[in-house]
C-alpha cells in the first residue's frame, strides 16, 4: 500500500509540477477550502480524514518579494503562523513534516553556505521563511529543505551578471524531492553555483545581462550559493 502524502500549497507553481510527477506515493492536494493553514480545525479535520504519513508544506507567501515589506501581517500569518499551525498538527498526529525554506536565510555574502553555517536573512521574505523554520526545528520528525529553484523557462528577459546563486529548475527539484522523503534535519537543495546570467543563458541565448548595485531597491544577496555536498551524497547512495 502506497504511503499517503498531503501537500499544502499544491496550486502553486511547484505544486503543479508535483502533480504530474511519477513516484511511489499517493499524493493529496487539498484546496484552501479543505485545508486552510490559518484554521487549525480545518487542518486537523483534513488530516484526520486522509491519515497521511507525510506532509509537504509548500503553502505560504513568496512573490512579489516587496509584499513582505508592504504587508507584514500577511507575511507573518502565511509564512510564520501558518507554518506553526502545520507543525502543531503534524506533531499531534505524528506525521512526518517536510518544509520548503529558502537559501536566502543565509547571509548571502561569501556563498558556498553549508547547513551548519550561521543564518542571517537579507530581506523580509527570508526572515518570514526563517520564522517558519524556527517552529519546524522544534519538531524532530521533520525535514527542512533550503531550496534554490526557479521556473523553466527562465521567466525574466534580463539576468544579473554579478549575482551568484545555485538555481535548479523546479522539475529537477521534484526528481530530487522523492529521494529525500525519509531524511530528517536540514538539507540544502539546488544546483551548480554560478552567476544568474550564465544559468539563464544556457536556455535563452538572447537573455540580456544587467548588474545589481549595492544601493539597489532590489534586496537580494550578491552570493547566496549553497554547498550541496550533503545532497549529492544522499542522491549518490
């Protein structure tokens, strides 16, 4: 009998790819009317109905990034309080929890960040995701994935030539995800460390380059690359 996995936020970009994936699990993608992360009663009601052994928590607020500056109440509710509600429900029902965080929780200065390195988010979005992480860390039957991913094809017409990251396409992350299901703790998940322009150019030769300035209103780190040696070791085995 296949293990049941409930996925919150399944209507999002990554969730839509998960729905098409081939795997050995039975996936459930509840609508907000069925499972609202801000409504603990609905969370418990749905989990009691499905009885999953695993919950993958994707639901939350991501883009546009400025929304986390403009509407901190929404950011706190969806990324911190909503995640805490999910953690409490998983703990009560002894459900394995997998939480999608971000590589932006690292300082973004020197790059090549390992899972044990110090954290210092560079923007409000990353702080909200780290707030979610804090509650997940309290629950030992959990896995935090600090993910660096983007859509395919690359959605922008221009890409930074002086900003380094560890992008992987969402389709590739889906393939990796099911190899990590049984793991616990924290794992960095992404691709090769490179400049965003170099990453995007592989798929779009016409992509334009531009440069992030230090005083820019766009608050992203210059080098948020992650060390994925732990991930590679798991996948290899």
